[in-house]
C-alpha cells in the first residue's frame, strides 16, 4: 500500500509533512544564513528529538529550570524546515537553537561550511520504526496505518518522513569527524544521561556547575518530561496531535521493538537493513542490556 499524498509530499527525493512546509521554503534553506553561535539538533524522526531539544533548552535557558519561563519547547527550539508558527528566524536573538530532520545534503550551506554547531542523534532503527508506527496514530499530520507490516514496508523503502533511515544515518555519519558535529546515540543517553549532558556541554563550550548538570539530568528524565507541559508537547493544538490516542512521550525505552515485531518481521527487517548497517561506523544496541 503506497503512502497517501494527503499527508506527505516529495521534494528533492525527500518526503515532507504536507501543509507544514513548501518546496520553495525547503529550497530557500540552502542559503539560510548561519551564525557561529547557532546550534542545530538533527535527527531522523523518532530518534530522541524532543528529549535533546529539552536538554539544549535546559542548558541554554536558565530560567526554564526553575519553572519561571512558561514557553513551549517548540518556541525555544523551533523546527527549521517546519516553521509552523511563522516566526522570523532572522530576528531571533543569538544563540539560536533549531531542530531539524533534514538529510545532510539539504542542509544550509553555512552549516556545511563549518559555521554553527550540530548535534546529530541516532537511534536503533527498529525502535525508531515502532515509535513512528505508534506516533502515526497520535499525529494528525501522519497517515494512520493500523497494519504494522504496511508501515514497516514503507520504512524499509524510505517512504516515511525522514526518508530511508539508512541514507539519513549514512549521510550524517560520513560527517562524524567534522569538528562542528557531535554524534550521539539515543541509547547512550538512556544508559548514562549525565555523561551525555556533559558531552553536550563540553561540545557547546557551556560551563555548568555540578548542581546545574544534576538539574538538567533530572528535568530531562522521561518521568519529569512526561509531566512537564512545557516539555511534552501537550500544549500543541489538536489539529497537530490527538492525545486521546496516546502521548508524544510514549515509553522511552531501548528494545521496545521486541514487543511489536514478530520473528518473521524481524527477519524481513534484517534482510533489508543488516548489510548496510554493518558498514556504518556506529554500533547499535538492540536491547537495554547490550553494551554500546
Ligand atoms: S519526533 O516526532 O521526530 O520529534 O519524535 P522524537 O522526539 O524524535 O522521538 C520520540 C521518542 O523519544 C522518546 N523520548 C524519550 N525517551 C527517553 N527519555 C526521554 N526523556 C524522552 N523524551 C522523548 C519518546 O518516548 C519517543 O519514543 P517511544 O519509543 O515512542 O517512546
């Protein structure tokens, strides 16, 4: 079953969410002016975006930590390619924080030329797929497909938002050695969030006290974020998300794919993905007990 073009459109070999951006806007991003102080968080969808958005926001927006700042995460770390609140990004004060799902090839030139900083977060693709499947029920902007196998085939063919996971991660991991890119894994964040926060602070040149780091780690835990309306997207309008069908922060675990995929589906997935995954310069963890 092919995806419906009511929900996605294809531009420059990539799928984008219908009604939330335009081909002209995507093209204009190539020349989007980058400042040295800009920080971009890039992910394939469902790989830990909101989590890292919140961590960045906690590191930069001191006020948020003690609850004095009542501002949506989406306004603190807005989407580059989905400017749904029509904000003039040029007028945003520095340092600007952005989130994006763009493949490396569609990035603004300035970022490719080494201006600004990029944090790329990757996650085990089976958990990404399962998260995407469940999220397509909650999101009003994704096509809801009951049959997991249909979504899985689309994912394996790259017919989902973010396109082919292998292309996205391959394209980005080829840039791993660039000094303006920090590569992180969802799984390493899950296993040792404090070390991941320290790594991010170090990369961004932010010096936080031990207590401030503890605060960031605490506020970015799954439990705290699930209950924090400034960090869990519950303030987004009902034409974007339908919370009667689930929540944005669903389970937040490693290895949940085992609860959804059958043995046959797992074998099918491996038959398409395994060879190219083995060549990636990163090791994925398939179970909470795996070492990274
Ligand atoms: S999106 O739509 O692309 O922006 O989604 P994204 O934020 O990338 O991914 C959502 C998944 O990340 C999980 N999540 C977390 N896991 C652990 N800890 C924290 N704090 C956290 N915050 C978000 C979220 O639960 C989604 O994963 P699943 O597997 O569906 O639970």
